[in-house]
C-alpha cells in the first residue's frame, strides 16, 4: 500500500481507473481480514474486540495514507478514506462470517 501511495500522480503511466473507490474498498477489506487473522490467531484476541481493533487499524491507516499522499504530490480525498473505512468494515464482516461458519462446521458430528 505504501509503494502505491508513494508514486506521484504525475509520474503514473497507467491512467486512474474510474472505479478507484472500489480498489480502495477491496484493498482495505483484505488488509482488515489479515489484521483480524493476526489478532485472533497470533495474539488470541477474540470476538468483537478483534473486529473493532482491525477496523480501527484500517481506518487509521487509511487516514494516514491519505495524509501521506498529500506529501508526495498526490491529492488527498476524504472519499478515499471513507472507502478505506468501508473496506475495513466489510473485511471484518467477511472474516467474522467465515469464522462462524467454520466453528459451526467443527461442532457438527462427523458423517457416518
């Protein structure tokens, strides 16, 4: 994420996509899923606390990324940060949903 944010917009060879907010959403959803996994598996933080921390990390990183882009000749955009935050929330929704499905599957009796 940092490498992509460090490229000044004037030196880009690929034009900006019309759907850049979707890319922000997907990028931060993946980021949030990875953070959620780290918090749950490596640190043992479970439930809503892990989801909330992952969302806060995603939201904070999105805001810092937008501020950083202003320092390297790119524009800062509140709408990008909103898409980043929505992606972090979406990522945790996906992560929690998958985790619940796996736990239910684990509790099911083995087929005979």
